[in-house]
C-alpha cells in the first residue's frame, strides 16, 4: 500500500516531506561509494530494511546498481526477502527493461518500480507502464553530472552513471513526467557520497518544470543538508551513507526538520 501521507484519496500529493533510506545493492549486499565508485560493504539488505522501518523511515529505495551494466535482471529473491520485512512503500530499481520485468518486481513485493537507463533509451516504456500499472507505480531515476554546455547545466548519464548521453537532464525530467512518471529521482554524480550537501540547483531546476514529487539524492552529510534540500524544492529526502553508518538517525533527522518548520511525518 502507498503511504497515506503521500497521496490523498484523489491522488494529489500531500505536503509532508518523506525520509527515504536507499539500499544500493551489489551481489546481494548493501554497498555505498563516492561519486558512484569505491564501493564498500554496508550490511545485509534485509537487516537494514527492517531497522529502517523500525526507526521511522517513510519510504525505502532498493537499487540493484550493477544489474544494467552486467546485463541481468533485478535480483528478485533479494527483493522478496526485503519486501517481507518492509512496512513502508518500497521502490525497486536496477535492470528493469520491460513490462514483464516490472511486473515480476511488483509481484515480488515492490510498491513501485524505478526506471533509469531503459526509460531513457526507450521513453515509450514509461507511457506503457503508467497505462498498465498506473502512474503511481512508476518512478524515473536520472543519474546526472554537470555539463555547462547544456541549457540546464546538467547532463543525463546511463548505465549506472558510466555513459554520458549529451542530453539535458532537466528537459528529460519534464518529458518523463509528461509520459507518466509519478516521481522523479535525480542523483548528482558530483555530490554522490561526498557528504558535502545535495546538488541544490539540480533539485530546484527540476522542481521548476515538473509538478510531481522530486527526490533529493546524492550528497547528504549533515542535518542541515536535508533542510537545504527541502528549501530547494525536494519532496522526498533520500540518503544512504549517513544512515548506513549511523552518522545520522531517522528520529534525530525528523526531530531536527520539525524544529526547522519542515513538515515531516512524526
């Protein structure tokens, strides 16, 4: 079931900011790196998912980060195990290239599927999945790096952030929404894992052209960074390293955000 704090009965997005720990998965383990490289182990995905739900996470993301570049499907067995202990909406991405693969992930227990490289290479798949499953089931993730030669200053990358496309990231986010994506999840390569703060111009640039929720992803290192992302327009605050390694707890973060007059689910 989708989070009640997320949508009203009419489907309109409600203005609570949601906290979303992200489980980047490689070879069945949670990992985390810096700028998409230098991955190190961060634990068992089932144990991490259970702990985050108990700590008050509003959402959970599961990204099989090497599925696309290894040319394989998402690890359904791991998805099923995580789904069994997850009590919040659960988004799964990585290696999903077709309607059948998306359906298998949803049947395995995911509430939503996240598309990235496949959506960029075949944009019509967004329309198709939104029609079959409903827009609320479709997330489009966009790996982004800075490129001042493009109108927005940001370029779309695919294949786990390894391949430049020459296409403008903000324009692609707008098209993804128009095709049926219910959430846009951009991750800045320049900020990922660096703990120096989210890429605020990227968040605000995308929020200016879409009406669906935008996820802040890549760069959280302090409590202040989360509040800054909210001010830039983020509806969902995603983080990995600071949660995985106990540098910031979810209750601590929510208390801080509430004190900053950020609407959170307490």
